[in-house]
C-alpha cells in the first residue's frame, strides 16, 4: 500500500505534503516530458512508508491511498510509479509559502477534472 498524488494537484502544487513527509518521498518533475508528467507533485511508491500524513496535509484533496484512487484518476497510479524508473529528472521541491485554497477553489478544481 502506498499513496498517490492525483492530477488534482496539477498547477496547484501546495507544498504542505512535502513539509510533513517524514521520508522525503514527494517529488517534482524537472524534465521536459510535459505530456507524461503534468506540473504536479509525485510520490515515489518505493520510498513511501504509508504514514498518510501527506493526505491529511493536502489542501487540494489530491492524495489517495492507491487502493482508493477514484477510477477517473487510476492512470495517476502508473504515472506516480514512473518516479522510480528515472529519479534523475525528479527532485524534492524546496518549500515556499503558498496561499491555502478555499473550499470553493477545491470544488472548482475537482469539477475541472471530472
């Protein structure tokens, strides 16, 4: 069991999950393959210890346990697992403050992907 960051994180990139992760298993993509890797964060499933603190910290409600990922986001499980294959183009992002989204922001973001 591991956790997955879904496309609900696309362009939102709150770093609250990175801040609380005890094993630094949350990465940003630094490469040029924007078709495969959206502008979002990814969890390395081999490093994730399934502690769930990232899920609670995510203000965008973008993180799910792999067995509970909604069907519309199932392909995001595979995309997160690609972190393992090419670690050279990923890095743990530097923390920076971003405004916390409102509940309306979160609702609007979910509607965009449904």
